[in-house]
């Protein structure tokens, strides 16, 4: 299957990062940060996301963004996004300054693959107040995939966006981008959703999940992805395909954490306390499970429950 080959090629060519049992990692994807207009789905979760970033920074986590961090299909330019979410980028800059920021590109921000584009848009930004360019993510590399190697067990975790398993959004990406920018963007502004989007199409989600789950089962490699906007968190013994969900859910953002040898799926949302005060709450929605349980060599898997 050609989608298997695409995933396998990324797996074989990806940069490898060694992690230990004490590693503290958090995985987000599909923020789709926009320009703050009426089709910017990230804007309603902006506060919950910033609260999560501050928590993970203060606790010593390394941040991994698994693609589609910025909405660069609907929007032509990155600068209006950076201006709209300057507070978000300031938080991400703190991770980068400590060497704790890794970013992948997805289909909606595939342009980040271009080193010249990344150098012009991500290395620095123009600060209107200071009247000069100031550093943002100087020297950053935007990856298609990353392989984490667990030193104690030798187990590996492949990080990808997941669009590699989506023929329309990978092989036909220029067509998909054209339709999103010139057809579905104006229709979305009046409330009509894009039926070709993987996040909106159930059958496309199921097909994507089957491909990614089957690859992780076949190769006995943990896989953490995004793209479908639907969380996946298998039990030990099931095919080890995980999905961190997205940051554009109507009520919350989701993430996957690895800390103290455990892996957990969490959500961050704005909730009202009994006294009526709003606050941002972190809630575990699956796990925690021992990370090492997913590295045990298996001769058989059972399908993950969706």
C-alpha cells in the first residue's frame, strides 16, 4: 500500500532523539492558529491553550507540535497570525530558548518545510513597538517526522502529522489547498463546513485510522499523530497508534503527555467553579498507562477501540 510506503519512508529518514524514563514530553497538533476572524477555530481555545503552555513550561516539559500549528491554507501570510497570537508565540519562544521546542509540519502548514520560508518567517518577527526585527525561533528546523528512542527499552516512537496516510491531503495537496482557500473558506464564513476535510468526514477518519493503526501494528512501533482531530489512546496490547486530537474542538484542547514513565491523554478547558469564577482545568481522559507496556514485543495485537 502506497500510504504504508510514505509512512515507512518518513520513519527511515527522520531525525532520532533519545529519551529516558524521566523524560517529560507533551504533544499537541492541529491548533490551526488563524487571524482571529470568524473562521478562526482556534480563537475560542486561546486561553486554555496558553494556560497549558505555561503549565508545561513551568514543569519542565518539552513541547512537540505535530503539524498544522498554523492555518496557512486559508491564510496567505504568516505575519497576521503571529500578530494575532503574539502571546502564544511568546510562550512558545520560551520553550525554544531552553531547547525544548520541536515542530513538525502538516498539510495546512506544509510551507514550513521550505527552509527559506522558515528563515524569513519563523527565525524572527518585526516588533512594531520596537521598530525592529527581534528573534522568535532562530535556527529552528521544521520536521516531517521525528523518531524518539527510549533508551531503557530500545523502543521507538514515530511522530508524524498523519496526512501521509491521506491520499487527498498528501498526494493531491495542491488541489486540496486550492479548494480550501478559494472554495471552502468563503463558504465556511457563512457556516458551511468543508465535507472533504478529514476532520469533518467520518469515513475518511476511519480510513486514516485503519492505515496508521495497521502500520504501527505491522512494525511494532508506537505512533503518535494528529490530522484527524480525533483522539486515539489504545490500551496495552492493542495496536500502538495514538492521536493527540486537536486544539479546535468547540470546548477544549487535547494533548498527550509522557512523564515519569507514564503516557496520558488530557484535555484543557475553561470551566466555571461553584462560585462562578472561570478557570482553566486540566483533566485526564485516558490513561495513565506505563509507556514501557507499548514497547513489549508482541506476536499479536487486537484492534484499538474507537
